[in-house]
C-alpha cells in the first residue's frame, strides 16, 4: 500500500514559499470574492477566466480577444473598468460564451505566485464550488497545498474556513501533519452550520458590507455548491476542468 | 473618553512586518520552549537572560561575563553547549544570581526582528507567566502586538493558543479588529481546559516528545502562572520587569 499524499494549508501568501508546490495541486482560495466570482462565471457558461495582475493588462487583453475586462482594487470596481468582482454580476445572460479578464487585490496575485513557484497543477476554490474541488483532489491523489489569499498578506478567516471545509471532506485520503490545517478544520467545524451568522465578525465583512453594502455577495460566497464547477488553470486561463 | 489601544496577533515571524511595532508593546511568544525557559530562569532568580542569535555569541558572551551559555537548534542542545532550552533545567539551585545567555531556533530570532523594527517595548510571554503578561499589558495601556515565533516561519498552534489566552484575559481593554486574534481566542477557548490533552495533536509535540522524550517540559510549558514573572527587554537583556 503506498503512502497517502500530504496536505498542507498556507494561511497567507507570505508563507507560500514554505511549501513545495512543484509536485502539488495548489488550490487558490479567495472566498471574498475572486475565487467565488471565477466559479460563478464558469458555472454560468464563460469560456474561460484570464487572471491578470493589472487593470491595464485587463483592458489590453480584453480588447484584443473581445472579452470582458473586470476587477477590483480595495473592494471597489477598479478605476477604468466597468465590471467588478461580484459573483452575482456574472449571470448566464451576461457571461455565457464570453471570456472574463479579471484582476483582483489578492486572489490573482496569489495565483501568479503559485505559477512563479512552478506549481504542478493550479485550481481555484470557494464555497460555491466546494464539492468539485474536493472530488478533484481525491481523484488526483497528489500532494495538496491549500493556498489562502488573505488580505494584503494578512491572515483572514473566510479563506481559512474554506480550507477547513476541504480538509474536513478529504482528510482520510491524505497525510496531514500541519498545525494550520488542524486549526482550519477546527474553525470550520465550529462554524459550519452558521457561516453567514459568523460573517459579521470577520474583518473583511466590514470592508465589504459596511462600506459597500455587499451583503448578497457575502451570502453567495458562503453557500456551498451553488456554482459547483472546477476552475482549472491551463495555458494562462482558468477553464472548466 | 480616549479610544482604547489596538491589539493585533502576528501568527508567524514572516508576517511581523505587517504591523507597526514602533508604538506598541510586542510580546514575544515561543511556548515550546524559549519564552517558558526565560520565565523559569527569571522566576528562579536569574539576574538576567541575554538572548543571542548564534551559539558562538552565546559562548563568547557567557565567557566574558561568567554567565551560563545555553540553547538549542532543532529541539536539541546546540552543539558546543552544555545547557539547552528546557525550563526545568533552570532551577533556583542552578540559576540564582547568574546570567543566562540563550540562543534558540525561533524565539530569540523573533526578538531580534522586533528590535530591528524598533518596537517600543518588548516583553516575553508563555503560559508559565500568563498573568504577569496580561497585568503588564493592561497597565501600560499601549497598542499591543502578540508575536508568535512559530517554527521556522510556519504557523504553530501552541503560540497561537497562548496569544488566545492573553486576548481572552485582556480583550475588554483593547480595540481588536484582527482575524488572527479572533481565531486565536476561539482556539484557546475551545481547548483551555484540556491543553495537555490537546498537545499530542501539535506538530511540535511530535518533534519534542517522540524524538526527545520531553513530556515534562511540555506539561510545564502549558501550565499557567507556575513562573509568574515579567521578562522585560532592556539594553540587550531580559530582566524582571
């Protein structure tokens, strides 16, 4: 019987360098809201989502390929763009058969870091596509690094809660010696039946809800399997895996 | 009425740069075992503890001042030294009126980082001196950064549990908007009545107990107020504050 693959949780982009990504599936986690938006867009029929690191690049690429340039900075639609980082914006009517070119504060930056560190495979995860992520990880049977995007390198709980949900679902298939993963699963189990009630305690909740009134976004981002699709990174694009 | 000072928790040395230390009391936390050992040595009458970053420096300084050179690397007594990082080694018989020159893998490194970042005040904390730390923080009424030493920049739960114990005791005196602190307090409250039973789940427990048989060290390091003294950093030394 061969040993089970390992699973680790990186709770901030500033800690990603501690983990060997070159033989791992890396799950990019940015619950509020990049990876929830990516799941929503692909679930509603987007051809692909191209993550980019600047507004200028989003505009340039979207013009060239006739795509939708979108993104946020500090929680707001980025200056120069007409579409933001709300998963509810990307309905089937709007996004079907189109390409979304997306830039965000934390999630797309973390994805670029995983690329730079030669990750074997990159997928994106969020509560809306929880089951698809778990099914893929079990099927692949490779080492896993759950990469939390955080907020400007700070730890945040919503990404960790999602990591905990994944760990709870897949732990019997992996060898886990990692205090971050133990903490993430514990925090998830404590809050799993009251995620939306717990949300007002989160730093990022205040940023999104009190400043921008995005309560419906928050509720979508905390609901498991409402956009249950697997975003898989291939040749510069996230496509349905 | 003036605003309450802020409290943040830095859950890895790799995240310390995110916090402004220049107007803060920084609590260096390395539960297994540096800050427990510092509390033990001062509680048992050591004149001071001089934290240094290398074995060579520990030997050189201890010779010059007729002190005790001590320290560990990767959990073991460091090569070239006769004394390690066990709090139980520093009994009153042995350490009273002596100076301990200590080098460790994580705790003394974090203290140096706090110095480099111009921390206003530096103290060290661990369960054996929990109440002394809390009393000092409330009395000072300044901003606080709880600095977890972790393990080679990785998050560990024992330091976070201690941060949670401090937060639980002092939270009403501070303004806390920090997911790390919320997580730390939650993890502490879940485990506070069974810290020693919880310990076998920790990565570092396996390092210390399975490899080195240090179960008595672990139990001491998890017992509140058994060496209840305040180690305060002043002019290169930790002295009783």
